[in-house]
C-alpha cells in the first residue's frame, strides 16, 4: 500500500507494483529457480561483449528483438532493444524517487537481466541498498552506470548513431514520467505527480539529454528517430520527430 508522503524503501519495492510492468522490479528469484539459472548481471553484459551470439547476452537480445520485429537491419533492433532497457531503468528510478523519496542502488553488478525474456525487460536486483533520490544521484545510477556503457556498446557493435541512442534515452525517461503522472493523477497522488515532473525536468537538463527533444507538460517531442518506422507495419512513434514515415534514405534518420 502506498501511503501519503514518502515511505521507506522496502525489501520488495512493493510500492512500484501497482504502476505496471515497466516499474516493478524483482528483488528475489523464484523459489523454484536453480542457483545456476541466475541471469547475468548487466555489468557482465557491458564488460564482456562478444560478436558470438552464444557468448554475448546483448547480441542475443538484439537478435531476438530483430526476429520479433522482422527488422531489415540489426541496428534497428539494437535501437529498439536499447530503448526498452532504458525505459525499465528510468521507470524504476523515477518511480522510487517519486514514491519513496529514495532510490535503490542499481549498480550493474547488482542488477541481473534476462536477455531471453519478453518485454518489458526482466530485471532482478540482488540487494536493495537505498540511495538519495536527487537528480545527481539518479543521473549517476542510470545514465552513467548503465546508459553510457550501453550506448558505447551498441554504437560500436551496430553503428547506431549516438545521437539516436541518447534520443531513445530521453524518450524513455519522458515516457516513464508520463505513465507515472497518469497513475498518480488517477489515484489522487498529486504529490507524486509533482515530484516526478520536477525530477524529470532536472534529468532532461543533463548535457547528453538536453538536446534530444522538448518536454511540454507531460508531452515530449524528440529531435531524432528510433528507426521503428522501418520495421514492417511500424509507423512512427508518438514522440517522433516525423509526423509520417519518411521516404528518404534511412541513413538520414540515424541521428
């Protein structure tokens, strides 16, 4: 149950569950799971990349997303996979900041990720260690701890433009804020909506995100395209810089 005002971080992060799958975070493996079945940590994913799909969880994930979308290029699948993981990370951090006034330490060495799961990405936090919820800490945890190494990895491996990937990150943050705002207003939690809005504005002011788009209220319009329009039947996203799928060369939309 979410009480008025802040509550302490609990071991199960139970306050996140009513917000939906992008916000909820498992803090324990199922009792039936074998010890060796623990998914890899994101630290392992970022540090141990390999072009061999069998030895690299990120390669596996990109291929899985590409197959599901029937994407004509792996860089499109890489973009969509990155935005999905970014949305999960921002949602957990922003949700905790707004509801608890604290965030859990999402150190990549503590956060396990199943690359074979369906969307939203399946994450498991092996220890709940409270941290402050100020913008500087959230930036360090999500942007520096995860999105920088993830961007470097996907840019180097799949030649996805860095500007596109940072646009995805900003879009994912704005989307998490919009969903949290809607839940908060539906449940009479105007305090949560106000905190989420204020923190989002601060986070989007970071130099890596500031030029990615414009936030007006809860609406966001990005200045780049995630390339989703290039998958069969994809169309353009609600915050895309395009109002309809472009006919120009796909390379022109890579930033």
